[in-house]
């Protein structure tokens, strides 16, 4: 039956990369998408659509199918924020590379301002390998200016697995400079996730929230959905106070559909400026930024990271997605030790 299904999908233009169990990938070339499945559950997709200006993992789900990432702008839900359309799922980029802003670029930037922005263009997949224990996706991309000039090449390697109900996503991004590069100290970076309304920190500050039909309002107001999220860092700091602090890992936990959920980002000891600063906002932006220091330290530190032409740097991070009983600090530390 599996092979008949695979043949049918191939005839429809959908390439299937099967494994007997565990992790498998389904490639939909016409939609510029790779679906990621773990033990029969779709947990995310790797989207490399041109209009997104970068590749993203979207959506991000738990093993039972609860969606943790924000839907806007691809699938807007009632009550969620409709700001920062460049915040989508999980992404990796930076706000100032040789003066170009890769972070804030999106399809709605006016033509007369596009020279200010860079974009990340998918080139090819080097590996799509499902497996009983792990799945591996390797993609090659170019970071380019508005005229298509290549500044650097990225080889992104993802490992997907599940252990004791916890989804583990490891990302290793090797950046190779095609010319001398300066990553000027900037708060807009680097390894980021945008989460749904329920996982924001509680706040009564007005904002732009989608109405009951998922439409964008003209004026700011209150959301129809209650937020109940909370941050906790490896250093024991909680709530909005985590922004601009250093930590080995950061957890955002809350309740969704009557069950506790949490998403954790782990920094890697070999990353530059470990432990990283956190650009983690109460409105759902959750980001580790090892290259931005000035804003977070109130001017006490600064890092203008440089990469000479031909040189490479590797950035490694891990995402944990869990539901049900929350992971203890000791359990998270064990995940970090094995990373």
C-alpha cells in the first residue's frame, strides 16, 4: 500500500522520501515546500518560497498537532497579532550584513527601498534523508543583495527527532563569505521564532489583532484571545526581564487547548559570544542573538563580527518542543549536555 501511495503522489508531482518509521520528508516542488513528519505526525515544513525572502520552518507543532507558531501572514487566525510580517515560523538571518538588512525584508517593501535589504535565496537540497531515529535535511542558500550579488553562502543542516514525546530540531548553519563581511552590531537577529497569541506574555497594551474573520483592522485594539505565556532562562530570570540578558537556554511555556506546552531554544557552547544575548519579546518574538550586544548591554559591550572572504563560521542551535508535563531545569540541562 505504501508503494502504491508513493507512486500516486509521484504522478501528481509530489516527491516522497520515505522511512519505515520515525522521520520522513515529503517534497512538494511546485509549492517550494518540504513537509517534515515524525511518527506519522506533520510537525513542520521547510518553506523556500521566493516571496518569503528567506527559508523558514513553518508551522511549528507539538507531537499531538498543536500549532505553536503564529499564522500571520500565511494563515491568519482570529485574535493574533498582524505586525512584522517578516516574523514567520522559525528563521535564521541578521539585521546588518555589509549594511544590508536581512532581518526586516519582506514582500511588502516598496521598490524604492529594496536596495536597503538583502534576501536569502534557496539554491538546492544536498540531502533529504529520513530514518527510524533521525531525519536529516541539508540545504544550500545564497545571501544576496537587491541585485542578486552573492555576499555569502549558507549550508544549513537540520536534524529532526523525537525522544520521550519531545521534538528535537537541531540546526547548524555554516556561513562562508564570498567577500569581506561585517556583521555590524545589531539587535535584529539571529536564530528566531514567532509564536502564537496564547504564548505571548499577558499584556493589556493595545495592538493590531486580526478580527473574527482573520482580517487586519485599521486601528489598534485588544485581542479576543488571552495570552498566558511566560519566559524562563537558564539563569532563573522570568517574564519580560529576560530580554537583553545572557543565558545558555531560554524556555517559553504556556497553556494551549487546556494543556501545557513549551518551546525551548538552546545555545551551543561553540557559538560566537556564548552564552548568547536574547532578543525575546513579550509579544511572541523569541530570538537568540549572539552577534548583537550593544543594545542589550546598554553600550557596555559591542561586537562587530567580521568574516574575511573565503572564511567560514558555524552557528548551532537546538529547539525543543514539548507538551504535557513541563521539562525541569535538570532535564533541559541534559538535553544541552548531549547537544
